[in-house]
C-alpha cells in the first residue's frame, strides 16, 4: 500500500539502535557497505541509488542530535519499538540510567547499606598486619635454632590424627585456596564491586579486607598439611590449580541479592565445617 515503509525505511529502522551514537565515519562506512552489497544493476541506477544514500547521509550528519536515524525516515513510534526510547535527549538519558544496571532497584538498596559495609570493614573485620594473627604463629619456625626438634614434635602429634580427618582437612584447604575465584565472584555483584582494584567505596574496601582475612586460612592449612608429611602435596596443588582455572559460577547472575544470599549460607556452612573438624 501507499503507507507501507520503503526498503530504505526498513533498512534504517533495523539499524537504528547500534547506530544511535555513531560518528559520521561510522555512518559513511555503513553507506559504503550498503553500496558494495547492492545487487548488480545498470550504472545509471547505481548512481541514482548512491545519490539518494548521500542525501540521507547529509541529513543525518547535519542533525543537531548527531544520530544516524532521521525522524523523517523512521517514525517516532518505529524508533521507540526498536530502541525503547525517544529521540528526545531526556528520554535517552533516562533509558541509559535505567539500563546501567541489570538490577537497579537492588543496587539502590545495596547503596543504602553502604554505611553498614563501612562499619563492618572498620569494626568487624579483624586487624591486619602486625596486630593480626598470621599462619606462622601456629607453625614451627624454621628460621630458629632447634627447628628440627619442633618439626619432629609437630609430626608426632599429627600421626595421631585419623586419615578421614586428613581427607576433610585437604578438602577444606583446597576450598580456601580457591580464594581468587571468590573475590572475582564478589566483583560481579552490581553495586558492590571494585572496578579499579583500589576503589574507595565501602563495599570495595570490605571486599578487599575480607579477602586478606580469608587468605590466611588457606595459607595455614596448606603449610600445616605440608609439614605433617602425610599428604601428597603435589597432587593437591594440581587440584587447586584446576579449580581456579575452571572458575566458579553459583548462578548469581550479577544480582547482589542472589550473591549475598548464597555467600551468607556458604560462609555459615564453612564455619560449621571448620568448627566440627577442630572438635
């Protein structure tokens, strides 16, 4: 019918989204691509088509909106159907703000809790550095005179531990040594990530503080198992490397709610497991 969109209208409508903020160079490349992809025709027909494309291109680049979609070619309704926003700058800004996060409402709550995260990082996480316990505090000091006797005594006590307890200890240690994977996971949660690695946000500081605290757990278990002489440490190390290489996906999908529900249960389960081993 007379109201049916032309092929040129369809072409520009379907490319409206990805060309929304395109530069003139991008549009020019697009026009060139279309020219080379045109069916073979007479030279006069090709010339006429090129002139039409150039005319449309001049309209696009002269637009004050600097967009690659001309409202005279694609209607407002068509554009909204394609991109979900209007030509108007305010509408576009709203669209970009709404799609900055997959879970904007969840992020809003996480941001409201930032002071609680700051308090936790300051008052709940353990001290660092000289004031904190370190793995070496619970192990023989091989830098001191008489360390051989310390190691002999250490191994004598380890001989009394049943094999099944050692199996659990190895599993706990491998889990703790996968810490890089867990910090990577935390940085996928929207609203509480650490995009630069040194961000000043409370959530980023809490994440790094938690990671430094957790790091000592794997170090202590690893050194302990090594010094007992009862484990095949090389095979254990191969397992750890595979675990970190393969990664870990609990299905949080960047959602901070899902992420913290998972970590809350997981951390509680870990505490119970380590506590039972200690008994």
